[in-house]
C-alpha cells in the first residue's frame, strides 16, 4: 500500500489524524492541477478503509511497505489475515479458559504448539482421581464451588466435601452345617479351609473339626482391585489461565 505523502504527490494532506498515512486533496477547479482530478471523497473513502484495516491489525501505519499492493504482496491482505487470526485466537482463548478435556490419544496442550497463546499458561485441574457421574438418581447435588486462579495454579482440590464416598453392593455367600459342628457345603464369597481334628467333648471320645471361614469377593466371580472403581479410561482436564 502506498503512502499519500510528498514523495507520491503534492496534492495531499498529511495533517488529518483520521488519515495517518495521508489524505487526498481536491483540485480547486475542473482544469486546475492543484489537487487530484478525482473526487477526494471517493479516493479517501477507499484509502480510509484500507488504512483502518491496517491500523486495526498493527496499531499504526509503520508496517506499510510504501509500494502498491499486488496479487503477490499486499499490505491490506496481511492486515486482514492478522485481524482474522487475532479474532480466532481470542475465541479459542475464551473457550479454553472454560476448560479442555484431554482424552486418550489427544495431545497435551503443553505439547501442541497451536494451543499456545501469548500471555497465557496451561494448568491441570486437580480432581483427585474422581469419577464423574450425571445428575439424578442417587448422585450428590452438583457442587456450587468455583475454582480460583490461585487454586488452579497450586493444584489444589476444593471438592472433598462434595465427593460421594466409595460404596460396594451387598455380596452374599453361605455355609450349611452337618451334625452341628461341621460345615458340609459352601458357596459364593464364603469358603472354608484347614479343617482338622480338634478335641474330645466331655467324657465321650468324639472328635471334632475346626477351621477357618473365609470371605472372598473374587470367589463370587467379581473383579477385584485395591480400590472400588468402574471400567474407565484416564482423562486430564486443563484450564488456560492468563498470566499476571
């Protein structure tokens, strides 16, 4: 884009703040050569629009090349691209400030350079490995707590009081007895081990057996682990926070 200054034409005004890169001046008459032969308003309407685009993109006119735009090199096109990119980035920033779920196979925002924004940093939100469930039925009420920037940056978890404690469904097993002092059948999660001769009852030589009664969820055909859990995949929840 060219600048309307003395190097281009004598028929310009460089003092109007609305046209920081120069303003066309009308000729005083139809045959006069003291101004542009075209109507200055028409030229300034076009030139003002172009200058407004560049000023919006770069803040001033210092980035103007000083040569006419063409199909391969255009100051106005560069400005439009920057405006569009800045607008898109701002929308992504506003979205990511509400959170980003990193599911298995998805990139971390720390690794993906397209998710880096000047003046902002990513932080993991600490939910202490909790599962999440939908509202309704036996679910606890939705937490009304709001995370602060400091809590997010410090990795604090503030939802302990809102957590629903672990629970396991009732599991039943059984033992049946034979002659009072012996167990003849077992099933489900209950089982017996180490039944041995034990004692003589009273004056009669009657042997008895004693052993252990055991409980095992795994014997009932259920998967076991060191924690109660449902089938799951791990995800990470991130928030984009403005640097201060």
